[in-house]
């Protein structure tokens, strides 16, 4: 499909002198063609010609990669020849990695920041979701040749820590786990909101904790308790990330960028970017159609906003990034607009290289709204446990590879931005649009390859393509082999081949749009085509075994590669 687009684009340029990006789509089922384009309709107005005339002119000049026909009212329809499809599959089977490679981001440094949990609190389902999506986006960039730094920004200082520490100081931290520490946050939040004395003491603690970090203090009970709590938090984070197969290259605790953010804001305050308001330093977002936010509070402590300013500059100092991607929940959208707009006033080049992506809430069926402030939120580990329980109930067994695939795919198949209803029962089904369905399809392909007598397979595909131009070639046992470059393929074979040939262009879309959901849903559609092929085309022992085994091998290569970009592994058996 991509080759057709390229040739059509060049023909339009040659004929009409226009830079036009034609749309090529699979043809409707009632049209005897593989792909169609409405380009003649799109060009008619600008060229002052009828769509039919444009279709005729394009059809005459095209050096087609396939048999081409046109139809009223001016659509171009493309029919791919068996020889063309065979040649492309041969290329994929001989050197799969080279054929699907992308070099769009070669030499580029990209920093992807995601997950961003706060120490002293447990990971909730939102952290799980952004960890899965962020890792997949990072893998897409790596596929396209980029050097990717996975970064994690967390609030080890700030009011939430002070609220936690206020309660934690009354306990023996040596006997506590991270879940116990998180409960202290819930209790501290209630006291801060309802008790004036506690409110004042927590406000003072907030300043004291900044001092502990700034001066690296360890000789007080507060310091000892703080550092131990932070250590427990990061150990807990690393253990969970290892469980889901996500690894970070860089942690940025807020304390490490707070002073830089404070410095930048104070410098730009003198230049008029920020303003004083009732003893605090603000950015007046009203001037830009945004809201106004505090960057340094009345006590002189940098807020989240100032720390995000520091983070932007620290990332650039550390990595001199070509692109920075920040993934957060949707509730941070307006907040980040203000932060970035403020930085744009004095470092526009950094903002131009920064992309902020947001995701919606993850909800269970029933639409129950949960809050970490109230302690009734869904923990990240709870999601994994729920999926394991559903696997055990449905199949009387559990498998961590399958469980993790079910969880990841259930998140990644949705377009990022809107809310997601996560249904554990649906996520583990072996039928329908689910991770286990894709894994089962891959295991089935592995079994076919294991059962075949064809010996010309290598890890990357076939050592060499069979000769073309001969209608028949004998198998070793005297059976004749059909040459798909000459004889007709079944519709099931052809549909499978066409779908596999769309893989590289699909990957380009997924990378450019930062859209793992496009890859996820492509793999589901491909698995459906493979299922129909499997049900209707005998592979092992058929007269077409060599060609069909090759299709199975390429299919497994595509699925393995695509699932890897989603962070999903394939088990040996299911």
C-alpha cells in the first residue's frame, strides 16, 4: 500500500506539479479490487477537471505496482498481482528486520517521562496505565532509531510528604511497609483539612523537609524517618516496575530540581515574566487565555509548578534532548499549559521540543470514582491480582506472561485521551479483542511451524525464495507445488498477505502519532485474518506447504515484533 501511495504521489507531482498526499484505503468488499483512492475527487476542484478525466490521466501515466483500473465517479482501484505479493513476502521472509526497519529518528535523543508516582504513596491504577503506555511509546521511538531515556518524576518533597510525615513521626517506621505509609497520607490529609493546629505544623514540616534535602541532613528523627520512607518507596517502585517489565533510566525526585526551578523563576521574576501577588510569585496566565498559578508560595517554597520548570531545564542539561514527551493524567492538561507557557517566554526552544500527552481515568465496570485522598483508590497491584483471579477462574490456571499480556493489551488497545473501562473478565478471554487471543494465535503459528517437514526456515525466515516463472515444482515426495507467482491464491491467503504488507506503514503511523492503540488494533485484525487462513487453508501436508509455511513464519515475525513494541511477550504454549 505504501508503494502504491509513493508512486501515485510522484505521478501527481509529474502530471500536475502538485505536492499532494493521496489517501489509499482497502477497497470495499463489493469492489473487485484490493485498494482504492479518492484522489481524483480530491483534485477535481483545484484542477478544474472532472474526477473521471483525472482518473483517466493518472491511470495512463502510472507505472503501476499492480493491475490498475478506475471507476465512476473517479475512484482509482488497485488490484495487486500474485507475483507482486509473492515477491514482497519473499523479501519479508528473507530479511524481516531490514524490510520493516525505520530510520526516522536515527541519532535523535528523546526523553519520555511517565508514571511519575510520589514517594510515600502507593502506585494506583493510573500509574500502571501510564507506565504501560509510556513504555510502548518509548519502544516505538526506539524502533524508529531514537536513543530513548525513560524518565520518572516524583514528588519526594511537597505538602503531600509533609502530611504523611506528620502522622508517620508518631510511628516506628522500621515496622512499616509502603501500604502503611500511604495510610498515613490519608490520615494526614484529613488532619490538615480539619485541624488548625495540625495544619500549621504540617505547613512548617513542609519547609523542614525541603531543608533536609537541600542540606542533606540525617541527624534528626525527622530526617531519619524521611530518608527511610523514601528508600522504602523507591524499592517498592522498582519491584513493581520489574514485575510489569518496565525499566527506567532516570529518576528525578522533585528535590533534585526544586532549587533550579526556584532559581529560574526568581530570575524571570526580575524580567517581568512572573509577578508578585500577596507575597507569592505567580504567572499571570489570564494574559494568554489560561489560568493564573502560584510558582513560589508565601513561605518562599517552590510549588509543583516551579519544580516542573526546574525539571525541563535539568532534562536538557542532562541529555540535550531533541524531543521531550511528558505523559500525565488528563487532569494535568491545563496545569501543564500554564507551566509551558511561562517557560515559553524565556526558553521557547525547549517548549517547542516538548510534547505533553494526557490520558483519561481508568475505571472498573460500574463507573465508581475513586480518590487517593480518601484512600479508596484502585491500587496498581490490585489490577494484576484481579486479572490473575479471572485467569484462574476461567482456565483453572494462571500464567504471568498471559496475565501481563491481558492487562497491557486491555489498556493499549484504546486511543489515549479518553477514560477507559477496564473489565478484568473481558481482558482474559481467548476470543475477541484481547491479549490472550493474540497470544493464542501466535502459539498456534508456532505449533504449525514445529509440525512442518519444511527445513528451509531460519530465524529470520527462509534462506532463499523459490524460483519464479515456473507453474509447478515438485516436492521431495513427488507432489507438485503451486507457484503463487503464477497460480491464483485463495482469498484467505491473499488477505493475510495484504495485511502483513501493511505493517511497516502502520508502524510509521503509530510512531508519528504516538499511538500504540493503532498497532494494537492492527495486530488484532491481522490475527483475525490468520485465523480465517488457518481454518480454510491446510498448511502441513498440503501441495502448497512451502508457500503457506512461509506465510505462517512471516505472520509470527510480524506478531512477535508488534507485540514486543507493546511490551508483550509470547509464551511457548497455552
